[in-house]
C-alpha cells in the first residue's frame, strides 16, 4: 500500500538521483567559481607558514601575512625567519613588486620568481582569482577511492601568467580542491599540489594544508599551512601601495 | 642632526615608547666575519661587520628604526685607502610619522634608494654610493626629511637633505605613476651648486623585467687628474657643465631558480683615456695614496663609475646542489677593456646562517680601472648569522 512515508521516500530518492545530473550541467567556470568562493579571500587576510623540504636537509620555514582587497590587490609581508623579516610583495592587477629591506627599495618582479627559494612562485600566493587569467573547461569526472571528482583544465588567457595550463581535481560533494597540476608552455609538468587537513578556518571549512611537490626535482617539496584567515574585512586602498610596501605600513 | 640621532637612539634603547599603548621595540641583527686574501699585496685581512637593528613598532607597524653598524678590519692593509679598522656608525636612525593613510613623513638618518637599476642608479641623487665590489656592503644613510604621499596610481616624494652644516641643504622631488604595465618616475634635485633632473621607467613582461634611468646633472663636482706641465693635479669639472648618465637593464627568471641580469651604464662625465692614464701615474707615488683615500671618503662618487661605459652581467642559480647557491658577476669597463669577475658560492648552514665564498678577479693593463687595482685577486670567505 502506498502511504505518505513511501511517498516522501520516493521523492527523496528522486531528488538525490537528480543531483549528479544537476552538477553535470555545470560548466567548468561555474565549478571553479564555487571552489574559489570557498578558497579565495576576496577581502581579508590570511597567515601562512611555508616550509621548504629537501631530501636529507633540515626544513626551513617562512611565515607570511597576506592581505587581500577586491581579489585584485595583494600585500604579503614576511614575518619570519629573521633574515627574511620585513621583505614584502605587492600585487596590483598583473603587476608585482618585491621589497628588499636592506636596499630600502621595491623592484618589479615577474610572477614566475620563486618565493624565498621555495617551490612556490610569487603568482601562486599573489594571484587570487584564477578565472581572470585562465579559461576553465570541465574535461571529465574521476572516481578516486570512492569519491567523485571533477577534472578541470585551465588554459592561460594571457601571456602574463606563468603556467600555460593547470589541471584541477575538485571533489564533487563539496567543491573542495584535491589536487592541482601545473604545466609549462612546453607541456612539461612542473609541479603538483595536493590539498588536505580540511578544517574550519575563519568560519569556512576548507583544506588548510597545500603540499607542492616539484616534478623537476623529485623529493623537493614546499608545504603551505594556512594558520589563520579572516574574510570580508575591507582594508583601505592606501595599504596596497608601494609606499605602504616600502615603509612597513 | 647628530643630537637628533642620539635622542632617538636613547629613546629606542630605553624602550621608552613601550610604555605607550601598543608600542614595542624589536631587536634584530646580523653578524658577518671572514678573511680576505689579497694576492697582489700578499696579505690577509679579516673583516667583521656587526649590525644591530632596533625597530619601534606601534600597533604592529614599524614606526622607527635605529641601525648601528660596527666594522672592523685587521690587520692593517693599504691603510691609507681604508675606511678605518674599528668604526661604529649609526647607519640609520629615523622616525616615521603617519600624517594620514596616504601620507608618511620619515625624519632622520635614512637610506634613500631612488631608481630601478641594480648596479647603478643615476636618479638616486642623494643615496649613498654603492660598493660595486660587494653590493651587500652597507653604507650609512643620509640625514633627511622624506615626505611621501600617494594619490590614485601615483605618488609624490619630497626630500630635504642636510649635508654637514645647518646651512647646507639639498632638496629633491620625485613623482611616480603607473603607466600601462610600467612604473614611470620623474625626479629632480638641487644641492648647493649641483642640480639635476631625470626619469626612471620599469616594467615586467612575462619572465622579463626591463628598466631604464636617465639623469642630467651639473655641478656635482666630479674630479679628475690633469697633467699641468708635468705636475699632476686634481681638478673639479666646471660647475655649470651639464652631463648625462643613464642605465638600461633587463633581467629574466628561468625555471629552477635561475636568474640572469644584464645592465649597461654610460656616464658622460666619466674619465677619458687621458685622464685615466694621469690617475694611474698619480697612484704610482704612494705619497698620494692618503690624499686619494681622503677624497674617496669625502666625495663618495669617485670610484665605481670612473669611466664612460660599463656593462654588468649577473647569473645566479639557487639550489644548484642542495643548499648551494652559485652566482657569477662580471663588470666590464667597455672603454679600457678591463674586467672585474666575481664568482660566488653561498652555502646555507642553517635557517639563519650561511657561508659565502667569493673571488674578485681583475683583468686589464695597469692603466685600466680594474687592471690597476693594487690588491690583485681577492679571495674571500665569510660566515654570516642573522638573529
């Protein structure tokens, strides 16, 4: 006999079965937007530790405070270790500068410049919104250990970006990133990032550890740990200027 | 100005501002020790540099700095050239006053570093000259008041600099704006009978950074040696005669932590071949060494760009093998053909320390700028520690 409980169960079953179909209609950009909405700090700050590991060598850790405005203005300040303290990076649109306290000047840099000798490039930290620079395509789905993942391919729209292509694995259930592959113009795989340690950070549940492994030098890796994050804090424009970068404001 | 520095130093050392709300004094420093063997004079000197930096922080932002530098060299070598064997200098001592979110006033002894160039900065009218043999060698800052304000994509900086006496002042102004993918700056200065103006432009395109600076100056008192009827004399160039110097450079980053830099410098007021020859003959007499040493200390811009055209090249690769970073720097005096070649290796000892090995090789005839260097090839090894 068909009763109310059976009816609700049927409705629920139908609803659940619709979910993959609904997501399958999503474009690559829409999926990327959802991921970036979780991961990206449009206005706010985050504090990270960046640990560079080399086989058989002592790890070295740098701490960096990063401030973001409008997802387009970024100021990053080194807090530790002592010989790097005071160095800073500024990004305004496609333009980036590095401040060297010993020289008391900021110089233009390219986004491909390595940060503090790590496997992380300046653009990896300073570029906030990937969809501005890359065309995103959903290339398929993969099932890994029972979890469904979207596989996205990001192809550079501009010459100013440092990677010609990225491949992203994003978990279908919650749009959290799982893995990224970074490719050079030649098609060579440069490095791979794996995301883990999903926790609440500043009120958002997201991966708090990103491990970047060099494909050019096996065994070399840099681990970025997100220690703190604050979202929806609007900083003044005056904070994202070369004057602020050079005079420690 | 020295009294000002003393007061500021005392304030920071006693931590007086720490009693004010949200203010603190941070201490950091670096120690560098190592020998240099001079093959020409066949002697070894040991240099020590100790830098102590006191930072006044207010509300977690830096608002003042005192940088003390102690330098020692032992044993005595070419003593009449050197800057002294035990010197304690206040390299920097300034306070930042935030007038508004867009304007900052910095007063005191400070490092002023205008211009995009690495090896040369023609538009850095007030900045201390670089030691091109060792660009990490700190020079004292200048006593000045620096006002900077930002508006939109632009900024305006005005510097008023004191030079020795209370009546000897210089003024400079710089306007910087973002133009397309580049930074464009116009600047000018005046100090006593010297004056000048110039521009500076830099941009990054992909993996390349390109920059250029050009300055026109007059009355800056460049000296040269002239032969006056068999007597060698130091003379200053005519005060009103204007000359141009400029730099153009490019650097590129490559995958795997490689960086290459190339910079071309020209200087209309540089010495010509005849003046260089007179200078070499002047140095043949050791009795002139003390006088030249004093002029170097007083005039500052005597060396490093003696001639008219130079080319500078740097290649650097970090992590060439584990904790090693290798670099090679070449300075080519295009006029006389002499070269200064500096291969370097840095080894990371720990999180805050490193060892550096460096050779300064000089090539060229006796009358060339680099071939005439009396130290001969220099071999340096040093350990540095940050704390």
